[in-house]
């Protein structure tokens, strides 16, 4: 497992405590929304394409992508989460395709360009430069590659934010605008579908997601700041 110099930041402390309190099996299946998008828009990695899973948690998406042939860098700020990703990869025989990489994304970011960049549920109580991090994620997409953002657009009963006052979610169009992509990108998805989700205790609820998928045109070399 590679590591940055995250140390005991506020973000690391919050998410370490969060994952330490969860069953290790929670979040080990792929997100259904992401799976549908990848199957439709990036079904087969070209020559072992490179994927970047930001905020990977227990690795459900990373392990699923690796099982489909992607070489996946799985990023999270929680060492506990990444340890469980590594264990899951070993159990599935995917250690050669799953590379846990610890980052506090407000401070450091993985190097390189990726054919697929996924960012799931980038919400935190810790103050961070959210738009800058999202733009850096877009900037890590290789020409021809795909950026997929799946975010909460409603509050599930089991959310860590349950009880917070004045919880508001941006519209998907606003999130897309915040990326400041400019020319050379094609919007594949930008909507807010509803689905039935299952919580860590088996409870079920109808939730809404913001779903954004954008493709960087081949030959677009300008990086996004």
C-alpha cells in the first residue's frame, strides 16, 4: 500500500473513525449507478486501461473494476478502509490490479493520467476545497477517458449527516458547471435519478443521486487546474 504524508488531519481522523465503526463487508459491492454507467460507456478497458477510484471506501467499486480488467488505483484518506481494500483484493486474487493509495485529497493527489476516473459520494463534514479537488479529478482524465461522479442528492436515513441542519445538495448541472471544463469535453450523463438503496443495517429507502459522466475528447491535452 502506498501512502502520502496525510498524518492525523481532521479529515483522516473523521473518516478513520467512520470506517472503524462499520462492518468490514459494508461497501464491498459495486455501486449500481457506477456499474451501469461503466457497462454502457466504458465496457472494456483498452489494453488494461488505468482507473482511479477516489474515495474508494471498502473498495466495492475498485474490486469490481479490477475484475473487469481495469488496473485500479484505489484512493482514500482512511488507512482502515485501504487495509480492507487490500484484503479484499488478496481474497479475490486481484492484488496485481488493485493499488491502495492513501491521500487526503485536499492536500495531495495521485500522479498520472487515467482512462477512467470515478468519484463516489464526495461529501464530508470537514471543510475542504471541494471544487478544486473535483477539477483536479477532471484534470487527471486522459484524452478519450471518462470522468464519473455519483453524489448524494438526498439524505438517506443512515447517513452520517442525519441530524445535521440545513443540509442542501447542488443540482447536477451546478456540479457540472463547477468543473469549468470548457471545450473538448462531451457530457454523457447529467441527471438526478432516484433508486432504492440499502443501508449498513439492511434498512432500505428511496434516495436520489446526482450522476455526472463526461468524456474528454481524444487529443485534448490541456490540463485543468
